[in-house]
């Protein structure tokens, strides 16, 4: 019989509150001023905690940035899970997932700006969204829906393209239907015929 975990004590609860305050403050400042223009001192001031408390939780500004990105990537991964749960076609699952993230470049520009910081986004997205995307690609290969030489190569090629398109949306360099065109391109790279990829990418998004 498994012994229930002991509830967190007062010190643990206070530590978690401090971490949450720091994350909330960093998100607000990164959104308002940008990452590079936000010193750690401003984060601790807005969070109303001492400078030492910051370093009890994060090694540096890049570490808190990575924590924010990982948290947001996992949350959006869960949202994609919910959107695609009723879908059976691996191609439509891939299409919906990629369109969701491209749309975030407009609906959540703070998250999108964090994603396009390539050094951090690669690690965070690989850890959170990567396993989901790998499972979807493997399902498509197993069913004969996709034709790829290597799942890992396909995964990283798709991820790199996604980040590039999100950057284009942020900078206003791509058309308003970038999510559809990107999803179509991804499906074609997985071996889905041109006309079918175009049709799948243009299906209504779940929830629209």
C-alpha cells in the first residue's frame, strides 16, 4: 500500500509562492520591455522579493526564461491534446497542432517571442511538445499515412519550420493564412499528397 505524500509544510509553501511571484513578474516585464531590457533587479522589485531569493530559484535570467517557456509550452501542448483528442487522422492531428502554435504568434505574442529565442525554445519544445509530435508522426508512419525516412529528422525539420513561421508572423512578414500554408507544407513534407494536404490544412480548427 502506497503511503500518501505528506502535505507541503509552511516553508515549502512560502518557497513555491516566491517562485510563482518571480515567474509572474518576469512574464509581465518580458512582455512589456522585452527579455534583453529586463534586468534581474526589476524582476525581484516587481515580485517584491529580495535579490537573494531570485538566485535560490534560478541560476540567472536565462533560467527563469527557460522555466516560463517550458511551462507555457507544456500548457499549450495540453491544449493541443484536448483539441485533437476527437481526431483519428494523424495528418489532421499534425495540422491542428501546427496551426495552433502559428496562431499563438498573434494571440500570445509574449509566448511567441520566447519561442523564437532558438537556444531556449529548442530545449523547451523538445521536452514538452516533442514527445507528442513524435507519437503523432509514428502513428502516421505505422498506419501508412506518412512516408518519412527518419522520424527524428522529420520532427526537427517541422519544429524548425514552425519557429521560423512564428518569427515571420511576429515581424509581419507572412500572410494572414500562414497557419494554413505552414500546416499544408508540413503535411506535404510527411508524404501527404498535395491536394489532400491542402484540403486537410483548410479544415476548420476544432473550437472555431
